[in-house]
C-alpha cells in the first residue's frame, strides 16, 4: 500500500494539481487489477440476470458488503448449473475496473456452489424443471411390450453392459432380435451421441422397446445420462424406453424420464424377458383352463344327449298309444253312427207301419215330401258328423307328428345355440353383431357369425 500511495497524483506536501476522471480511473485500475488477478470470493447471489448475449450478471453479497460480478458467455457455457438468486457460491476470477461507470466488478472464470457439487446442483435444477413439465409423471409412462419383435440397445460396445444384456437375452429369450447402436457413454459429446443413437434405433422398423444404459461409475462418469437433451429424447421416443444406468444406488435424469427404470443393464434385459415369461405362463394356464372347460362342456353335452336319447326311445310307444286312442275313437264314432241310423231306421219303419194302417192314397203326396226332406237332412247330418270326426282324427295325428323334434327339423326348421352350446337363442336381442352361434339342422350342424341382429 505504501507503493500505491507514492503513485498518487499529489504528494504529502499537499500538491493538489487536478487530473481528469479518466486518469484517476486509469490509476485505480492499474492499482487494483494486478493485485487481484486471481481471487476466490464466497457469498450469496442476488439480482441475477442472463442476457441474450449469453453473459450472466449478478451481485455477490454477504451480511455487510456486496460486489458486482459477471460471467461472460464462454465461461457461462462451461458452468454445469444455472446460477440463481439465493444460491451460496464460491466465485473464482479476477477484479476488473469498469472505467465507463467508475465501478469495479468480479469477472468470474468459474462458479461453484458452496457445500454442493456443481454436478449435483445441475442435477437438482434439471430435475425440478423437467418434473414441473410432467416428464416424470407415471401417467405418461408406457407399459413394456409382451413379446417384442426387435429389441434396441444403445450403449458402448466396450463396456460390460452390452455383454450382460446379451447374456440375459440369449439365455432366457433366444427368439429375440437385438439391434445394438454403439454410443459413447461418458466424456465430451457422449450425451449427443446417445441422443443420436436413440433416435436411430427408434426409427428402425419392428423395434418395440429400447434399452439405454451403461455400467457403474462416478457422478462425473454418469454425467451424460443427466443431460437435458437426452431426457427429452427419451420422453419423445415412439417406443417404451428402459434405462439401466450404473448400479442400483445410482439415479440419473434418464432413469426418471424413462418408461421403466432398471437397477442395472442386466436387470433391464430381465425386465423385457419377464414380460415374455409371464405371457407364456398365462398362456399355459389359459390352455389348461380351456382344456378343463372343454372336458366339462363335453361331459355336460353327453349327459344331455343321453337324456334326450332316453326320452326319444319312448316316442314310438307314445305314438302307438295315440294311434290306439284314434282307433277307439273311430270305433266309438261308427258305433254311435250305427246306433243313430238304427234308431232312425226303426222310427222310419214305425212310421211306415203307421202309414200302412192309414189311407195311403190321401196322404201319400204329403208323406212322400216329408220323407224325402227328412232323409236329406239325415244324410247331411250323418255326412257332416262323419267329416268332423275324421278331421279331428287327422288334427290329433298332426299334433302328434308335430311333437317329434326330428319331424320339426326335417321340415326345414333349425335350433340356434350360443357358441358354447349352453343355451338356445330364442330372441334376436340375445345376440350382437360379431357373436358366434351354432345352428343344428336335421342333418349336421353349422357354425355361424352374426352380421346383423334386429327385431
């Protein structure tokens, strides 16, 4: 400080020769900047603003003082987190005097959160932003395919992750077709390479699911999987994405955005295989249930057929009984008619005798007329009664014939069952378009599908 005082534009004798503001500011700049070319300052961020040019301006303060600070565009691009008001940071750089306003400011080359790593701060900021946009919501997560035709894998060919994935898929799902898109998983440009690999695999035909990941590593090694562009590419992928990054304790942004998070790359392959195993297990259970249901239905149909066969055996006896009744009715009818004719004949004979006892010549014409009229009525009555009896006999015989189910089917009628043959369909309201039905004919059976049902 003694040397600085010697450089002042006036001496101890009180020489107060005036100088310009520019000269004074230049003197101050020459004094300050060389002495503070490398400095680290700790404080709280306030009034933080990011300009369209890419520069970041803020104030660094503590309980009793404040200093202006700036992070120019090139240095701001290297930051791994967003500077926000209220953050406690350590700014490293140099002091610079801004001569136009006569102010000094801290030109920051690097800014680190105090007590929290830059990677973790960037992770938390991106996590909050993407969560607010809904990229982590369970509602947008898609289920894994049951039997994927082709499985895409985006990872490094040099790591153990690809070997673990192929080992699991080969052992448990040999029918799977695997497409591997090599990509860098750490270092500069790794996130961009992963995004390109994910887009390339997702555009391939018949790819139903994509596995993206790598083996374990440090937070710096896993930085590519905390990239915002990769997170948005995973969310926009047209097929479900499984993220298997690091070990079970490692969590990345890719894990949170992916449709399914796997503890390890091999676990990601197991999740795909489990869906196929579960499907095959369900198919086996369904096959056994179907076989049991078919057996039960066949037994029930056989029992019903036996009952119907037993009932049909009695139909000839019933028909014989009905025929006997018809014969008895015909015999009784003939007896009634014969008795009626005999009575009428006896009456006619009595009348003839009475006529013989009288003068036939006087009443012949009148009696002849009456006799002819009575004879006509009698014959008409007898014929009508005879026809009614025959019609009744034919009606009874027709009813007996109609009661036979085989005769009904033989006349062109059919019985319509549901597909399981458990019930007869008696109304069009009992079926819908597309239902399968079975139709029993006099000779054989038809399997049909309903095209239209109406009243």
